[in-house]
């Protein structure tokens, strides 16, 4: 005696394959969401107390990164410039600009400006600016062409897979130490010369592929 109709077999097969397809589609959606700017913050311009333009200050005026980010070569933290640094110039120029009133108020009242961090790694991630600079990793590698950003945004995803991509093969991002702060530097156009330069610098700077968990999670 047949309890179930023969079509039940077809329905069961379709249900199984449908479930597999649904799970695969859900996994794709989840993976895409994790890599989206909604999660990573990549390319998102965040509101700041003052609309500071790196394009104007770096590209237009030629101010070196280290003038504002004073501890970047010797500390894990690049450093946020104090208001006094801003006022070195702005007590003489644009002294009455309305958009700079928060800067003047900060200096006048001795209250630091509350900047919104753009590159904000999770607390369980350890990152050291000084070691990357000492190994010849340029600012532009992580921060992008900040000299072309009227308003600052996060250039890279900063996800673990992005970090590991460099840590597995760090030589491809190495440049001469004297060019670390040069946002316009490019490796030789000839691929063979570029690879030879990167291999020589990687050896000279004693660079190794570091992918163990303890490198970044301490």
C-alpha cells in the first residue's frame, strides 16, 4: 500500500536542493554585507568638528604628514594634532573664518577638539605605526591618497583579510624609507625592476611574512 503520492519524491528532492540553494544565497548575502561600507566604514565621510581638508593642506600647501602626526615614526599611535598646531598658522591666516570658530574656541578655552576617528581598529587588534614605517610601508598603502581627499575617509576595508593579504606578501608594498611620506611615489614601471627593488628592500629592512595570530592579537 502506497502511503505517499509519487510526487512526494519530487517535492522532497526540490526541497533539499532548494534548501542548499537558499543557504548558499544566504551565505553570499552575509559575506557581501560583511564587506560592505555599512559594516567596514570604507569610503564613508564622517562628521568632524571642523571640515579639515587633507587635499588643501597636503597637496595644496605641501604640509608633511609628520607636522601634524608627530608621533607616527616612534609610536604605535600616529597622533592627533593638538589645537596649538592648528593655531600655529590660523592665528595669522583665516583668523575670522566662521568654520574655524571651533578651533579658536578650543584654543581659547583650552578644551581639546573631539575629532571622530576615521581609522578605528577594534580593541582586540594591535597595530603599530612606527614598525610599519621603519619597514618601508608608505602612508598611502593604508590611508590612500589623502592629498586628494577634501574630506577624510577610510580608504581600505581594514578587515583581517585585507591585513593578511599584505602580511603574506609584504614585499609588494615596500618602498624606500625616504619615500614613506611621499604620497606620489611609484615603483619602477618595469615589473622586473620593481620586483628586484622590492626584494632588495625586503632583505635590507629584514621583512618577514608574519601571519601568526599573536602578531596582531595580543
